[in-house]
């Protein structure tokens, strides 16, 4: 029997999670905008962690709307536990 994790409590929007619209579907997850510096250039590195099952079929270039900001997926980091981190690029 395959192990299936229920991420409902982890991605509860009453706590840390927020809703994003990804490829036309509402997905709960956690947005992180970590500070980065590369070769003296500073910026943020937005990522959206969510259940992998919620974003099956989402590929590079997919549109992600969070609040009033629109992002495109530029990376997909599957962690093997049922979660995925979508690396985003701000399109505003």
C-alpha cells in the first residue's frame, strides 16, 4: 500500500498558508520571498511550496497569481515526500 500524506492542516489558510491561482485552480501553499545576493546584485527569490498532487501537470512558464502579483514558474523542485516547491519569477 502506498503512503499518502494529507497536507490539509499544513496548508491551512487560517495559519501560514495562502491561496494562489495556478493554471486556473486555487491551491493552498506557503509563499517565501527569501533575500538573495548574486555577484553583488541583491533581490528576492520567490518560491511557493504546496502539495505536489495539487499542481500535477503544471510546467515551466505556468502563471501563478498571488494577491495582486502575477508570477511565472521558472523551476519545479519536487522533494519526494509529496510536496513541491515552485520557483517563481515576478511578472509585474
